C-alpha cells in the first residue's frame, strides 16, 4: 500500500512540474504583446506563405539575397507544423505565440519521456526544472524558432541510437533535414555512440550508421526546395564558421559570439556545479557508469565545447547534460540499497536545488532585463511596420540597415520588398562588394548616402535605426531626404528625386 501511495505522489509531483514549466513559459510568452525574437516574425510569416502559396513560391521579399533566386526554407517542417495556429487567430503575432506554446509543450513531454527512461517520476520532475535556471535556455525557449523542434529530434535520435532502434533512427534522420540545418549532428552522434559501444561492449552496430546517413541524404533530396537547400547548408554549415574562425571581419554570424567565461559559469551554474558533483561521486563511490551515460556525456561534450565559442549552444547543453545526469543517477541508484538511497537522496536534493537556484538568481534578473528590452524594441518595430504597410506604395523595395529589421517588415508589411533576411551570409555570398557597401552605408562611411541608395540600390524609401550613423546623415540632409515617420527606435525616410 505504501508503494502505491509513493507511486501516486511521485506521479503527482511530475504532473505538477510539467504543468508548472508549461504555465511558466506560457505566462512569460503572453506577458508580451510582441514576439521575443526578430527571427520569430520571419518564421510565422513563412508559415503564412506556405499556407497561402504552397511549399514552392517566389521569395521576392529579400531582393539582394540568395533567397531571391535560390530560396530554401531550411525550417520547412517547423513552418508546416506552425500553420494550424494561423487558422486559430487572424492576428499573426498571437498565432505565433500559440505556436511557441505548442512547441514548448511538445518539447516538455518529449523531455519527460526520455527522463522517465532513466529515473522515477519524482526525480524526473526535479530534473525537468533544472534548465530553467539558465537565462540562455529560458530566452531561447521563448522564441518561435526551429531549434526547439530540432532539439526534440536530437534527444530522440540519441536515445534510439543507444538502444539500437535503427528504423526509428532512420525516420528521424529523414525528417531532421526538413526541420533544421543542424541535421548532420546526428551523424556525429551515431559515430560517438558506436565508438563508445565498441570500447564498452566490444560491439559495433553498423545499422545505426547506415540508417542515419541514408536518412539524412534522403531527407535532403525530398526537401521541396532541393537543391537550393544544399546551398543553404553550405552557407550556414561551412562558410559562416569558416569566416568566423578566420576573423575576416565580414560580420556574418550574429549569434556566433561568446560571453566572458565568468558570465558563462554563472548563467550555467547548474551544469558546472552538477559536473563537479558527478566527478566527486565517481571519485568517492566508484560508481560503474553505464554505456548510455557515457553516450549522453559524449554528445553533451560536443556542445559543451561549442558553448565557449558561441552562446547559442548552451541551449543544447542544458538539455543534453541533464539527461546525462538522469542516466548517471540511474547508475548510482542500481548499486545502492533502495531504502537507504531514497533517504539520502532527499537530503541531497534539497541542498542541491537550494544552492542552484540561489546561485542562479542573476540569470533570472538577466531574463527579466532581456525580456523588457525585447518587448519595448519589438513594439516599436511593429509600429514602424504597420505605418509602412499603410503609407508606402505596394511593390516598393525598402532599404534597411540590418538583417534583423526585415523580419518585422516581412511579417507585418508583406506588400513591399526588402534587402536580406535572417543572416547576412545570404547577401554576402552572391554580392560581396554590395554587402561591403551596404555595411559602410549603415555605419555612416558613405559621403553621399542618397546617391548610393538611389543609383546603386535603386530604392526610394528606407528605414534606419537611430543608433546607426546613417540616421544622423539623413537627418542633416534636408535636400536629399524627407523623414516620413519617426518613433523611439528609428525613422522611415523617402529619397527625394532631385538627388
């Protein structure tokens, strides 16, 4: 009878934890009238384009970009799964928020499913909450971006690789290239898994490798934008990292930057503290680590190393690491007397969680500050977008100083065209000289901006943020420019035909 009551209470704890995580992020999502990430505006827009035009259409909204002649929807499956929410609301921003909550719920249930393979419900509930202590995990979880769907594919792929479910691995490998550009990482994980399997069990399950390679290749070729998707993979998977490593100064990777080590350790305190705890337990108790634990650690290590190169990878670290920790706890629990283990773990858990969330208070403050900044910023962008939709003639190509401007405009003013969207690599690759001029223009390094805008870029209208040097040039040139609209973030201008 006692075991039944314990089972019910543990399942109740897991249910409460799931509800808490979902409610917490849903509350934060709907706390803002705007979406939290510029790219989120692009993603919900593309879902609308697929809904209205089908999977293949002319992406004319990015005029100076590979998107104009070789568009590839690298997040196609993610966009398709977001389409139903456009039928639930005519407000595209609200529909985007519903989609975020859906992917949040999808991820939470997927994560719990994997955790439950290693630990009992109460411990799964505790581990589920741990990633929330990281600011970077929390802020990425609020974005409408395909990386959340990719992370679901990632954790299931690793689990099925461990358990030699090669058919399921093949299906996931087939779908992954339709969802995210990082699909090739599953091939790396397959090699890690089989190398560890060979050293641990003297066995090499080649079916996993065949399944993941064949699935990935077929997934690339069944993509509706093939072969353009291969170009997109080359640009993002090879060219951007290459330019970043060589420090060419082209500024092609907006997210491939890292915080100082101190900030990394503070924001990911739960990860590094738990790593330290695991090493001490291994040293003191001589726990026999299982094959699955070693695989999860091997896969985590890839992102752990990348995290010191780019902040974006701490999202994956906080996901993979705590599955590794759950697997490690299972290894520890098997070798202990159940009753003694349960009594000791309660004391350890209380101290462990108290220390983590006290130390992580700075992360929650960073999240609050970031949310406040993004909300204000994006509300002003929406205001600019809606003004342009009402006042600028349809079909005009509008200049903008940064790739992060255009997602708002494409979403809320699709009747006009822009320069480039998502990443500057899409402009730099086909037009390197124009890209250099584009950067110089925004930074105020062009002596007569109106002449370049009219004769080189062939535009009559533009938008510039107030924090860009070009804004001051335009405001001081009353002969060539007319300011049409202004708010706290930037100005919309028209280029006089006299120039």
